C-alpha cells in the first residue's frame, strides 16, 4: 500500500493548501459537523447512490450505503454519499434508455467536480449498471461497482414466478381467457416479493454479471440475492476494499482491457444474457477505448454454449437458484478454458485465483460445457437488406420453428397503432405472419423503448399460439422471450430499410445463416426510397433534442458521439482558484 501518499491524493488539493480557498472548503465541512480529524490524511470516497423512493430494485440502498460507509471507516477512509438519478425501470417513461447517457454524464461530472479519491458505484436496475460504469470509466479513478442483487423468487399457488417473464406469460393467458381475473391478481401480488432487481436473467442480472466479468466487482458479488445477509457483508467489504484501491492507485484503465471485455462477452453468452447486453457492452467497451462490434459478439455467440439454466432462456430456475448452485464464480470455473484467466479485478488478483476454489452444487442450474441448455450462446446477430448494420435475436428463447421462417409482414408505424389493432378480432393475421413495429428506435422512440416483444394477437392466443416472429427497431425487456428480432439498424425513423417495408411484403428470417431480408426486388426498394420522407427530431429543445442529435445507432452502443473516447481528450482536473 505504498504507491500513493496523502499529499498525492486528489482530495488534498481541496483540503491541504494553506490558502483562502481551502479555508472555505474546511470551514464548510465543519459547518456540517465534521472536524479535520475526519478527512486529514485520509482518502475521501465518493459513494454514488441510485436510491430513490420510487426505485424498488434499489430500495435497500438506503441501508446498504451505511454498510458501505462502515467499511470505509474501518479502512481509514472518509465516505461522502453523492446521490444520482435512480432510473427506476418500471416507472421512468417512455424508457430508462433515454436517460442512460444522462446518468453516465452525471456520474462522470460528479466524480470530476468533487474532492473524491475513489468511487463506489451503487446500482443494478437495468440501465444503472452501464451508465454508472461508463461514467466512472471516463473518469478513471479507483472504482468498485456494488450490485443491488436479484430479488427473491416470486410465488403463485406453489409455483416459482420470474419477474417480467411470468408477467408476460400470465398476461397472455388472461387475454386468452385461460385464467381468471382473481388468478391474475394473485400473480400481481406474488411476483415481486422483496427488494432487488429482476431475478430472471434479464438486463439487470446480465449487466451486473458483466460488471463483475470485466473486473469491477468483488468476487461473486453480482450473484448474491439482495435480501441475503451475504449482501450486507459484501457491501461492507466493498467499503474496505475501495480505500485500499486508492492507496494502490488501481483504476478502471488498469482493469478493463481487451481480455476483460472478451471475458464479459463470453460470460454473457453462457448466461443467457439479455438482448440489451449487446448495446451496453459495445458502449462500455468503447468508453474504455476498445472497439467491440456486433460481429465480434455474434462470433462469440457461435462459439460459447448457453450453460446457465435460468429463465427466460433456461426453463426451470431463477437467480436465487443460480447463486446457491455456486453463482458466477462457479459459472466462470465451468468456462475456465474459454476465459482470459490472467485478467485483473478490483481485488488486485488475477481471475484464475478467484475461481480456483469454486464448485457447482447443482449441475442442472449451472451446466458443464458438454451438457448445455443450447449449443450456441445467447444472442445471434442477423444482417441483410432489412438490417444492413445488424439486428439481434435470442434463439434459445423462441420456438425452434421460427429460426428459419418466411412470412408476410403486418406493419405498424407506431406503438399506439399496434396497440389499437393487435386485439381486433378482424385483424387478418395467422401465426405465419411477421409483426413489424417501426419508428421506435434510438431517435424515433425516442430512446428505443422496450416495445419489441409485441403482444400475440388475441385471436391467435385463443387458438393456442404463444409465439410468432416479431421485428422492430426497438428493444425488449431482458426478461422477455419469444421470436423477437430487435435493434434493427439503421432505424426506420432516420431512413433505414425498415421504413420501406409494406404490409404483405414477404420477410425471410434465417438465424442459422444469420440473415434477414425483405423479399422485394431492388428496383421496387429504390422506388420506395425516393418517395420516403424523413421526419425531423421529435423535440426542438432540451434533453430530447440533445439525445436525438447525438445518440448513435444500436449497433454502435447508443452512446453519444461526443462521449466516446475517440471524440477527443478528456477534461483535465478541475481548477481550484
């Protein structure tokens, strides 16, 4: 612990000099009841907390932040809690994705502008993980991510319920008339029984696992259920460790490398990751100066089998089962031949040291490589004249017959149009049709709302249909399932080929060969393109305008162009005059 001394810490610039400005900093700290013994000679640790009264995934963070502070005090640091926007997935409209980059910018500037030497990031609900880590990566101070942890299993009449996934499932059954309203209310009250994020392998569980895979979490932290007492102990250990990291000057740039990003992609595919992982992983990698593409992800998807039997890609289990089966460390151990084991983590140790003693206690939950749930990974990237820059599907979560499918399109120009027609008994639709929703991408949404898992038309539900091909330039919840093709790029709102599609056009999907095409000849496509009118931004001012002007397409991570590393050099340390 000798690389840094107190005089070399960032916070010393605020508190140590014998001048009027530092007098002001010290006196205002005393105004809050602190004395120089609280900060003198100690690292100041910023705790960026995404708790709020309307964030059920993080509602326990009000207590966990105190657990983190305890650990910081124990290791001789001084904690400073810095609240940030919470991005509650279920409540923020039209979508939290619209504000991922806002939180990222907030985090970067919170860290840069305050007298902190190291940072604890408290997040877990879908977009908070990539946003927090992207902001911290751009600032490059010693950083640990503290994952919120999944909630406990849901329950309905003795059956385990998975948040999101079973909500969709039972909603379809209610629409089909196979369950009663009373049954539906029982599902409603039983599906989310504790604090914590979704306990399926949705975006939240995926992204916290990715944070650990790239080395920013303590070993096994991302798997611990939020309500488990191990989560409290982990939170305190985070506080202790971040102080040590400051003295060691162990920063994200020394942890996140091409090897650790490759590990994150491998682990994502093996876990049955959310389709959203593609967008966030690309953005996180590029913030680290590492060029990760859709093709890289698809290549890995062909190589890495799905071995985590967790819904929705798996059949029987939830994150609580995953944790007690050995958690992410056991999964990594099963994948050890596929990982870069010399990658460094926030512990300062190599990955191989952290997983060597892990074991799998239930080999149906965490499968060996020779007994996978699905022989390939979670995601497949398709390209063709309908998506020249790519789109994504989760093959293991859809009916096999739709992996190769040709059918006529039914095109909806926006969500209200789709919602108004989808349950119309007069809608001319069969399970051979392909439902298409457009103008709901990064710019068109705006923010790519999670509308990609379009409802099955009611007339088909009544006939027993539970899946069909659906295509959009939107996203879908990581807890969703089915033959949903998402993130079509470029999006229709800015003139992508999806904008040229007409109801009745045949669409050919071929997942094994990674292709997606509208079976319309080039001459006709060119005629339609000449008649196409491109609409302008949906807002002429404010955040929505900034977003529409600067957001990149899905295949490039939906970051802002001016936030990527290659745009320009980072701001220097703030002046203190």
